[in-house]
């Protein structure tokens, strides 16, 4: 499963340039919905080979959208702040990971592991729904059209720092 996930993310990253022409808001909604559908189907299909293939397929759109998110971060976060923001983001992810593993393991003891695996896919559809329902996220333009002002951030050109717009 991990090999399928890694392969899917890699393929998605390689294909991400194809998404640059589309609005990020719409792309995120569609990509996370595709990821959910493939992951959920992989949990309920009895064929192991097909399940592994679908699980890997679920990660292709996620790999593609993550590259777009990285490009957005690099274009809107000032260079002087990028290291700090990346450190906090990655640290919070690393801190959360053992808790998710512990919770997943505990739930797999109570319920069938296939149920826990299927329910885990719901995170993707929740992201898709949030983006669909939030008008500012849904209407985000293409990566090339984004600027700090898109997110109501002003950049102080003197010391390359960012401030929220008033």
C-alpha cells in the first residue's frame, strides 16, 4: 500500500504542470473528490490487486495538487518568512502524525480495519466539501494569477515581510 501511495504521489507530482492552466479552487475540489472516490473504492473492493491499484490512483491527484500548493506558498510567502512558516507547518504535521497513528490503531482494534481504512478516505471528501462551500477557496484563480493580495496579504518591500491587509 505504501509503495502504491508513493507511486501515486510521484506520478501526480510529475503531472502537476497540466493543472496550472486551471483555477486552483476548482482543481482542489475535483482532485480531492477523485482521491476520496478511488481510496474509498479500494477499501470495499475484494480484489487485492485492484484495491492496491485504486489506492495508488487515489494519490495521483493529491500529488498533483500538493505541487500547486507548494508553488502558491513560494509565490505568496516572502522569502524572509518562508523558512519559519515551512518549519511550523512541517513540525505541526510531524506532531500530529503519531496521534493519528495511535487513533487509527485503536479504532482498528475496535472495528474491522477495512472500516477504519474506508473511513480514513473521508478526510479527502471533507476537504473537497470545505473548498466547495467556501466561496473564497472555490474561486481561487490559477497559480500564475495569484499574488499575496489574493490572500489579503501585503508585502513590505523594504524588509520583505508580510502583514495582513486592513
